[in-house]
């Protein structure tokens, strides 16, 4: 019997050594969780046996238990490197249509050839679908989808309004609006341009020509004519009309024999902006004027020909000091010129927040939420079934997988550009290895002593 007892001790010491060696070998494995060999004594007795004289039958390995303590974070320069601080696991599937879930703390993710986010095994990372405002559409594990970074460009947005603020030089000589020619700088006082966009994201140059009216009764009135891609565009009231007697546009002849409707800006004797004068001479409180539909002659690329561009000469009418044009005795100066259109954008980067929301940014300055990385937790983490490559499977002992958003409830937060290192303490493991080695030697010595006793008995004559 003593042989078996010593042999079980040798086997247990070997198991302890193997566990410790495995921990040391994976000290640099991202997301690795150390194991601990747990033992129990073997004691077998019958009802008729004397319990006071019974000797144990050795030792038995009961479990090699995973220790799910938090590992330290290692920061990187890759946005798809993810680490969880707190409770939770990443959920992965081997194929995009599979429901064979695996769970891991290793966050070394990258893009495959189809722009899906995968780990080193090629398993797809799962996330929750999100609405346009970034809220999750569902937080159930059954509704998760593989995380995919879009390879399409950001959607363009046609220009609908231009906000402009400038100073018109009060000392300039008035000119005859009927002689206006956009190709002759001597027929207008000043000009400025801004890039605008059509519905397809193509860019166009919109130019504003300012002509000081030499026939004005008060020397503080200016015409504003516009052109898009060097083609003059008629102006219309901000409500889309130009036939109403109170419309804020004026017909202005040109030297080429054509006519164009233009807005007329009025300033006070102190150079402050009064408003846009309507055709009947009454100043309108509407500080906006609009182009007519640009038409297919300008937008010949198949974009929306009904596009109109409103021009706002008062950027903040609700402010106590509204941002308006001025007419002071200084040079022509444009102090603000903004438009609300966007060109076609290309993907420039992704950002993953602590709550797992993946947001794509584009070169046109836009960003949009794509998906939210899902986290999963279990009632009993140590009941998980271990797989290779620091992955686990759900089991009866672990309980059902519960999915949720990072930073909510008991779920931890997700750190982008970081990796969770193995939770192995190398110093502790080396000490455990020495202890296991001593146990192995002691049990080996017990076997040797038992063998010597047997030899002694066999040599008795």
C-alpha cells in the first residue's frame, strides 16, 4: 500500500510541476489566465473497518482550476487591440454565419480580407447592431453580428446654405450695375469664392460679386450677384419666390446683354447691416437670399438639378451681437465663409470607446457609429470549458452566457489600443516550482525507502 501512496504523491507533484511549467510558458500570452492544481486526500474505509487505525490512501488531483484575476494592461498603437478592465469576455464565432460561440479575454484583433474583425485564429469578433444615434438596437447574444469595418466612403451632402460675413469698403466708388461683367474686374468692387458640393459630392466654385450701386439715393447700398462654375445664377427670395412685389431680389443687366437677379444689401450711415432691400424699397427682416435651381447646365454630372443654395448674411440672429456684414472705411475683408455641404469621404480611422462603440471617421469630417463590441459574463467563470488559444466554451457548471454592453451593470470597460497581459506572477510560479520539486523528491524517496524495506524482507533467511 505504501508504494501506491508514494506513487500518488509522485503523480500529484508531477501534475503540480506541469501546471506551474504551463503558467511560466504562457507568461507572455495575451489574455492567458493562470491555472492552479488543486488536490485532495484519498481515504477509503468500509463500515466494519476501524476508523481510528485507518491510514489514508494517498493524494488525488481534483481540479486544475483557472484563476480569472485581472491581468495588467500593455498599451499599443493599434486601435483594434482591445483589453477588458473588469468583468466580461469577448464573444467570437469561427464563421460569420455560425452560432458556435467561444469566449476570450485576448484582444489581439485585426482585419481579414473582407474587413471583418478577427483574432489570430480567424474567429470573428461579435457586436451589437446600433442605431444612427449610437444606441444599441439589442443586447441579446442571439442578435450579435460579426464586427465589420466599412470599406465604403462617407456619404456626401449637398450644400444647402452658405454663411458669409464680410466688410465692404465704404470708400469705394459706385459702379453701374448694368455694366456688370464677371469677366471684367473693373465692373465690380469685390469678389470672393467658396467651394460647394452637389448631391453626388462633386465640388463646384460659387463666386460672390459685390457692386456698389452708383444710383442709390443713399451711398450705402450694394448688389450681390452669384455665379457657380463661372455661370451666373439668378437669385430668388428665401421662400423660393421672385415674382412677389416684396421679393428681395433685383433685376440687374449685364454688359453681355443678359440680365441676372441679384440681392441688394443695405447699410446704415454707421456701417451697420440693415437688411436686404426688397424690390418695392422696403427693407426685409429676412437676412437670407437663395439661388434658383442650379439646373442641368451647371450640374451636368447627373446630380440633383433642383439644388438651391441659400446665402445667410446673419450667422447668429438670436445673438445680442449678431455676426453680420459691415460697411466700414477699410479694405474688403471676408471674416467668415462657411457652407454645410460635404464631399465624398474615405475611411481615415476608427475609434472604439470604453463602452465598446465602434465609430468610423471619414476624410470629409463625418463620423458614424458602426457597431458596439459585445461583452459576455458568466455566473461561474471557473466552470467554463477551456479550449486552446485562450478561449473558453460555455458549460453546465459555468451557467448561461449573459451578454451586455461595456460599462453597464457588472460589465467592465473596453480599452482600445491596449492588451491584457497574462495574470501570471513569475516570482510566485518559480517558488511553486521549487515546492513541487521538493514534493516530487520526497515522494520519490518514500518509494526508494519502501523498495529497500522490501529488499530487506526478501533477503531474510
